[in-house]
C-alpha cells in the first residue's frame, strides 16, 4: 500500500510487467464508493489530453470496493506541478450554483487536509478548495503524508519559510532555493486560516506557471 486517505487506498502493483497504481475505494463513502469511482474516471477521461497527467488504464466496478487502475509515474516535482497547473487552468476550483457562496457536503477524506471552516460547518467553498490544494502541494513537496507535528510548518512566517521548508523537502526532489521560496509562500497563502486571505484557484494557476518557467 502506498497511500491511505480515509476514503480509498492506493496500491503500487504491476500488470504484464508494467508498473501501475490501483486506487481501491472504501465502501463507507457517504455517497457510495461507486459515485467517487465514476467521478475519478470522468475526470481522468477529461484530462487524458493533458501532458504529465496519470492516465486511467482500466477499472473494476462490480465489487463492493470498486477500483480504478492508473499508469505509474516516477517522482518528479516539475512533472507534478505541470499537471497541477494544467488542471487549475482547466478546472478553476469547484463549481458553485449561481448566487451561492457555498454548497453543503458531507465531510470526507482526511480531516488534516481539509479547510478548518469546512470541517466545522460542512460548507464547501471555493476557498476551502484552495486550502485543500495547498495541503496537497505541501505533501507533494515533502513526498509523504503529513504528521500532526509536521503540520506546524504552516505556522511559519513567509519571510523565513525558505529556511524552514528546506528541511522538510523530500531529499529526492531537486529544487532551487528561489523556487522553494515561491512554492513555500504559495503553500502558506493557500492554507491561511482566514479563508478570505487565500488566493483564488486562477491566481494559484498563474503562480504555478511562473514556477514552472523557472524549472
């Protein structure tokens, strides 16, 4: 097992000597595991034309715990950032009904990755989506699932974030000090406790584009 996220398990396996990821969904999902499996398949199909995005190879939906099979990709920060940037440009945050500032949703997944206001109210807003993105970017930078202690890195002042984050970065990742400063600052802004101070997903996408140009 590679990742357990409270709603699914991600396994590394092989198919005819080809490395793959298998995402197996838990049956305790609020809307049913099949709903999220179909959703991931649809999103994967929509993004199949993007470079640097994991391709959906197949699925098994006839079991209690549906599974989706993805291609396996070697670890690469620039590749991951490129995929994220492309996704942000094509999918600028969640889609809210016209005239509404939020939608009410069952809180799922790991509580540690979700925005504080989403956990306490169950209201999913565009800025809650930005917070989740920031947390995922932080885990991508560290190359691991965050521990409770490591979450304290989010309390770092932006002026000193490069020094603090340099001790957090996955040693397998090659990143320049200037790039780390920009990425760390973006993470801190996305995960600001005050949702109003977080950037929009379009602003995040533009910042990622700047980072990629420097890679």
